[in-house]
C-alpha cells in the first residue's frame, strides 16, 4: 500500500546509471516481495460459471462483436491481467511516482476488482421530476442505462457472492481525514489486506538497503 519515500525515484535512476548490478539486485528483491501477493490475487479471480452468464466471454457472439460493448469477463484473461511492476511510473498530477505496484490490465478483471465501490447497490435509475431540466438526458453518466432497473444490484450481488470488497487500509479509530473507497477491492486489495503490510515493508527495506550500499560504494575515499 502507498508509502512515501522521498528521493527513492532518483535513487533508482542513479542505481541504473552508476551501479547496474545493485539496481538489478534491488529489482529482484522487490519482485520477490510482489510475486506472492500477485499469485494470491490471481487465485481470487472467480470462475466464469460463478459470474452472471451474460457477462462472460462465452456469451459474446459475432453480432455483439460488431459494436463496442461492456467489457466481458473471462477468468483466464483476468488471472493473466494481474501483474506486478517494479518499473517507476510516470509522475501523477501531484508529482508522485509509483516504484512498485500490482495492477489488473484485464478490463473484466478490473471491473470485478472494484465494482460497487461508489454505488453498493448499483447505479440508480433516473427518475424525472418537474425540477429536472427538459434537456437532461436520461441516459446520462451516473445512471443505470439497462432496461432492467435492478441490473446493477443483481450484478453486484453475484460479484459479492464470490468475494466482498475488502479495504486494504481500513480506517483506524481516531484517524484524521476522510476515509477513501480507492483502497478497496475483491482480489488485489484483498490480497494486500491479508498480507498486513509485509510486502510494503519488504519493498521499503529493499530500497533502504540499496541506498546504504550505494552511498558506501560511491563514497569518495
């Protein structure tokens, strides 16, 4: 889970440039810490038969493939999509860089991971009132577009039956600030929660040890 390490991105860049062997050793240590979590998260991806039949790849046809549709779920693809990376990411809007992370590159797997974070009962059905502008589109963002008003609720009920959303960083009593939904998920975040911070500690230790060794090797005698 997120831990701020000031200067860590510059350190890894310096390692690659001046101490490539140490850089490779550090990357290997980080990968060793991330691999068990990745494998555990893959194991939490449910079978196709456990999901709603209309959401699996088996439900696709030559007709539905002619237009852009809601991403389908396939267990094999979802498992392959769970990957770890030890390559620094591009800076985000706040300038932070991710040095190590686990993602799901499968669209169906990513949906399974986070579905229900914002709307636990599915997106609401639009209800027109006399106060609603006449130009408002009933198929606008944030509302259920299905002909079935309970589609979202049924979708989430089946997903939750295979695995509830788990907060990888639960809010502690007396903790300042607002809680966030961004740390919850059914596979990757569940695996992180069960790890109880061990992988994060291992990553921090690997970077810290490489920093000490790098300083010792580059110290002017």
